[in-house]
C-alpha cells in the first residue's frame, strides 16, 4: 500500500489538468438547461474536452459509456448519458474529469435548475460546506480519516446522510489511486497525510437515508428512498501549509484560506 507523492514538476502539470477540469465543469454546468437531454449535455462536454486537447478518464473506465457523469435528483452518482430531459426544478450533479498532459483532474458540482425546495437548497449547501470542512483537514500530519470524519459529522449534524458505498480517492497519472477516502468514520485513523499527495475528496450526501441502489444500466446510482442527493468534488494538494484546491477554474483567483 503506497500513496504516490508528486514532485514540484508533477504538481505544476497537475495544476494545469485540474484548472482545465474546473474550467470545463463550469462551462458544462452553464450548458445545463430545461429541455436538454443528459446525452446532449454529455456530448457537449465531450466536444469541449476534445477541443481543449484533453481526454475523458471516465470514457471506457470499466466500460463506462460517457464523457461525464450526470445524475439528476434521486440519482447519486455515475448517471450515464440517456434521453432523460432536464426539467425546471431539477438538481443536477455533474462530475467531470480530464486527462491532460498525462495527468488527471477530477471535480464535480451539483447545480439547481431554477427554483428548488428550501430543504433541497440546504442539502446542496451542506454538501458543499462538508467538502470545504474536509479540505480544511487535508493537512500534512493529519490522518486520512480526519478528512472522512469532517464530512460525516457535519452532514449528520444537519440531519442528512452520507453515502457509504462510494468514496473519494487519490488522483494523479490515473483517475483512481490510493488511498480510498470514505466520507465517514472516526477521526485519527489511516495513513498520515504528506505534502505532495493529491486527493479527490467527494462527499455524496442524501436528503433521506443513506441507502442506494444501482439501476439496470449497471452504472446509475440512485437513492433507495427516491429522495434527492448531492455531490461536490475537488482535487486537492497536501502542502507544508494550507491545502491547495487544484480544481479552481481559470480566471478565478486562488483564495488562500
Ligand atoms: N468521477 C468519478 C469519481 O469522482 C468516477 C467516475 S468513473 C465512471 O471518482 F466510470 F463512472 F465514469
Ligand atoms: Co469525479
Ligand atoms: Co473522483
């Protein structure tokens, strides 16, 4: 078991792939509108990824059939390109990765299409906040499960539940490296975090209970109770000092926290 550490040169290259992933995530999120199908949005993402000189690390991964994962309302993650139409009032989770210059960037967001119920707005806010609380624990000397615990405690404190079947992960030359990063568990366990580790932290949070199932397409994960779910993800670099969020779009200043 070993977690790859990236040197300065490799980090410089990963910054580029991650900025690209974030920039494209924003562009594709802006393309999500009522009436469009998931397939149309995924095709648009595929074109944008290709135009940027990159590839999708999802396409063909264990046979995955899309460039992105687009998961609507009760869908949690891994929503495949389908004819489902986006409707006013939907919440849409978009997960976008690129391979660029040999390095992967992986990032996701959940967007509201028009007006949504206040409890669903809170679900999105709590999920995004839980990601940032987790990132704040992604510091040299902390243990991996400090990151996991930050998500779970905040989410549970707000009355929502964390999906347990899917986890975050190390990311670098390939999409999924060691370690696996659950969004639950007691603090103080697992490997010590070290500068040069690059981690994709990605809470998946359900409005109802934590149970999920996979649809007949073999990919699309949905909540068992049919209630909405949210997903936010950043690729993060452990440094000697503050954690650095690598998946910040081009032109957005890096706020050092
Ligand atoms: N992007 C997902 C993650 O964040 C993985 C998607 S793999 C796919 O780890 F095959 F479903 F695309
Ligand atoms: Co992802
Ligand atoms: Co990921």
